[in-house]
């Protein structure tokens, strides 16, 4: 706590704007040596914002509009399902059930990923079938087992509200007909890029507050590196963005990225999920069949690393992963028209 | 604006606790005479809180627990429907579709009433089949076309989370087994009693700020009284709490309160809906068949008062009703376990 305050002073004094990652580096070099420096240096704190694409600048107007669209159930054919139904802010911006439930109670075959920090991912969906959030945003609206509404109809719905036509005009100034699919995607992506979880104990630790993680969490960090978890779970979101073959025992057959690419090498391959907020985004894996984080760590060790971890190591890693739970975005309910 | 600030000073200076209704009376006697005093005196401003039952004292712990339960989708059998699905804070704490959509997309036969100010109602549901919010709270959880979960199973679900067992212990101290149906109802009712919308232009006007309503809204107020709307729409929530026969042309047949009481005199009778926030809780009537507030006013005049209002009068009343839109509760998302 003392060190947090000290770095707060440092931030205000030296680095006034977007100081998080700069401070991260400064913090590391200033940090006490707690014996874990070589491990700590393998990780990166979460930047304040993910990369912003050059053709979708992040503006207040787009973020506000995107927030309205994210909570808007009338762009689903039932009228009651919105993005926030499955990406529920009260449940870590996911749903905490094994597989997503959508239109008319239909159950999808995959677990809902959290949208938190999703702007830091190199591709979207478990199978990576979209490159970015703009590409991802429209899929669930028209998917027959999710929101089940034709995009044309969704656009018509939005156009029927003056509050929306005005907001689209403000968010996309100078366009003749701004209420369109592309702009819905851009606004949703913009809002989602603000849903980040900074200042987890892990981030504060990486920025130099050596007391932000417990000794057990530091042991977990070392075990995470020494056992090879970091080979795939690396970078600010703790994912390499790559696809790895992974078959759950007893899980329903899901051919993963193969369905998209048709490449045999992609059979049963899924994108490495990020680990930020993993403590609050259970259940785990692409089919959501595992509730317990310790069990998930064991399964990963066996399947991906071919090793069996002792119970103490699993507990240490589990506690380390809990240190990755950051501050939830402070989002209030929008007032929809 | 000047007068609002003045009454703010007055409130702080003279009446420190729950001063709204006291101030209301003081304000009225101090108010400028704008020519509408005889009409103004027929109405009551919304108190800060509705009546609190003696066997369910309103405590911070119950309100917090009730808020969690209100947003908890895992007490529905699909795992994605919560009270907040139909009573959506982004949509005036209702759903803005004609009839409620629940489990597996089933469509109910009645329009979702807002929970805003529902603690001021003398009975609950369109047919008044429950006396109070405690009686109302459990119905939608077990209703087969709403959340569709047996209450026993809902209780088991809640008991499986330590965060809930702890909260129930705190909210109902000294009880051996506090996670039970009665307490779920009490906590939900407590939360709902905080969902009030004070300080609408109408309330500020009634409390003495003669500039809080426009001249048109004041004309609408006079027309509302002179045409007899106030006969049923009276009291702080603008409802008499009574049941009146009302058949919508073209609406599906719904026998209303008769289904509950079996009394012929209750056939097609529904409880007078409150009018607070009516501008943001469309569509209207028990079957939600009317979107437009002006059309709803016309239908009411014809059906209930046997009169045809001229267009100007309807517009005046409509603007008056918009003055009843108050400040929405400032509710953030709970962090569910």
C-alpha cells in the first residue's frame, strides 16, 4: 500500500499522460529485488488501452454509441437479448455457464469469452475466425442461435429511433447514411476497446510494487515460467495469439479452427485464451466443461506440457492467476431510447 | 433553476432527514401563484421512500443482497435470465416490447410493468394477485415462461456460492438457515423499494418551483383534472390501486383480475397503472399493444371517460405526463460470485 501511493506520486510528478506502461518500465528498474526479478522481467503489464486501428479512431462519441448498442436488446429477434446478455458486466463480462445460451434458449457449443481486454487479442473467437473487434461485432447479432436478427432488420430498428440516428451522426460526422453495419461494428469495437482491467496486483507488481503479490503468488509466477506455461501465455493479455491443438477428455467433439481453415493442422486447435481475470471468468476451456481453476491448470499441464504438477505447485499457480484480476471497468447503464 | 437551488438551501437548512415530502408541503405554501394552484393542490409529490413493512425493515445489507439477486441469472433454468432481463435498467426498468419474453423465448400475455416506484403500489401484477413486493418477488423465478426454475433449485444454486451464504447471514443475522425463499423475497423487495425516481419536473413543481413545468404542461395538468383522469390516477404514484374494466379493441382476450378472484365484476379488470415515468415505459396497457403515448391517452379518454379529447388537449396531457419522468436510480452493476 505504501508503495502504491509512492508510485502514484511518481506518476503525477513525472509522467502525466498515459503513464501506465512508461511507469511500468520505470517501476521495474526502481523495484526492490525480491528475488524474482528474472521471472518478473518475462511479463508485461497491461497498457491503458489496446492498439487502436487507423481506420477507427477512438472517440468519445463512438464509445458512447457503442455502449448503447452493446446493451440494446431490440437488435435481437426476441427483443430481450443484447451483447450484455452473454457478456454480462455482473459476471466478469461473460456468463459463467458452460456454453452460451441464446435465441429461444438454444445452447451454443462454445463457452462465452469475456470481452474484457479483448482489444489486446490478435484474433477474435475461439477459432480466430475474425481478425479484430470490428470483424467480431456483427457475428452474434445475426447468428441464428445467438441474437438471431438479420443485420438489415437490426439497422432498420436502430433507424426507427431518433436518439440513434442522432448518435450515429455525431459519431460518424459528414457521412450521408451513417446508420449502417460498418458503423455499428466500429462503434461496438470502440466501446469494447475501453473495457480493460488495469491495476491488478500482478500489474502493480510488474510496475515495481513488490508487495502487491504475496510470496505464494510469486512462487506461482516462477512455477508458471519454469513449467513452460509462459510459452503460450505471454504478452500483455497472457496469450501468444496462436492456435494449439487441444482435446478435452469427455468433451463434445469440436474441430476448432479446422472448421474455418480446412487445414488438417488446425484440427481441434483453439486460440490460446488470455489469462487476465481468469479467476472471475470460469468456467474454462472452449466448451466450458471445467469450473475449477486448479483442475484447469492440471488439465493444461497434462495436455499441453505433458507434465504432472504437484498440488502445491498447482495452488501456487492458481494464486498467481488470481493476481491477474484487475479493476473492472466503471460502466453505468446507458439510457436507451 | 434558481428556485431549485433555493429549495436545496432550504432543505439543508431546515429539514435534514428525509425532507422531501415535508419540503413538498412547505414548498407549496411558499410557491408563487401561477394560476394553477387549485390543480396543483390535487396532486402529491413522490416521497423519498415508499412505506416499509414492519416485518421487513429496510437495511443496507438486504438492499445489497437484493440487488445481487435482481441481477442473478443463475436462478433461471437457462442460466441467462434474471429479473433485470425484463426489468432492464437501460429501458426504464422494463423491456419496451409488447409482451414479456422469457424462458426459451416464450412470450407472455402481458406487458412488463416497470419496477420503478413499485413500492408505492397497493398491489402487484396487472391483476393485483399479490399484495406487496415480497409476495411478487418469487413469482417470476418459478413461472414456467419466465425464469422457469423451481424455488428449491434456486435456493440450492444460491447456497452453492459462499458469497451468497455470507450475504444472507449478514442480511438476516441470527437465523439458522437464512438462505431460504422468504429471505430471497425480502431482499428483492428491499432492493426494489429503493428504485424510486424523485425530482421529476412534476415533483419540483409540486414542491414550489413554478418554473419546473412549462405552460403547456400546466395546461395538461389542468386538463388531466378537468377531464377526470385524476379520478383513477391519483396519489403519489398516480394510481388509485383499484381495478377497472378495460377492453382493448383488437387486443387478445385477457380476463384480468377475474382469473384470480372468479368474481364476474372483475372480468377484464386491471389495476390502474401508475403514471410516473410513463414517458419512458412504453408500450402501454396490459398487453403492450400501443406504442404512442398520445394514442394511449385517446384510448383511455374514450374507454374510461367516454369522451373524445381534441388534439391540443391530448398533446397538453402528453407533455404533462412527460413531466413525471424522474431521476433514474443510480445503480451500478453488482459483482456476482
